[in-house]
């Protein structure tokens, strides 16, 4: 098997991954993923696609993460890993799709409008 390259996005976070067969190492921005994501919940989010498809410890993953916060980055990485697993074996698609891991979360920050303080908040209105 050669190297599989996929991308995952969430809000402004972008995860580009390179997956190949190996011993289960996940390296994020030249650090181990447990060091990069110290919270157990974020580590669970990253491992979710591997656990669902029973592939824990079978693939080495090199990740370039950019933008966003920790949670957005973890969810972008989860999407990228899910897409890579489907490329490896299309049989994984129904299980991952049932858990909602193949859907790109479209929620983004709403833009600020002119004549207003923020996206929806207005300047104080004075009648007199």
C-alpha cells in the first residue's frame, strides 16, 4: 500500500494527512498526538474513526494542522482520517457514515456587518 493523502476541515482548521501502513504512530506537526492534544476527550475524537473500523495500531499517520483552535483541529483531523480509511477500504463507509464522521461540519463564524457592533449585535439605539 502506498501513502494515502486526504484533507479535513472544520471552521478555519485544516488537517492534511499522509497515511501508510505501520505501527499506529500519529504525528501532528512533528509532535506525538497525545502531546499535541493533551485532553483525553480530544484524543478520543482523533481515535474515533480507527476504533469504529477496528484499525487501531495498523496505520502511521503524519498530520499537518493549521488554523482554528484545539477542538476544531481535532475534528478536522477526525474527518481526514475517516476519508483516508474509506480510501483504504470502501467497506468502512457505512459504519463511519452512520456515526456521522464523513460529514464536513458546515458551521462557520458569521461575518460582522457594517453599521453594527458585531454579526448580530447592534449599536445602542437612542430614540431621543
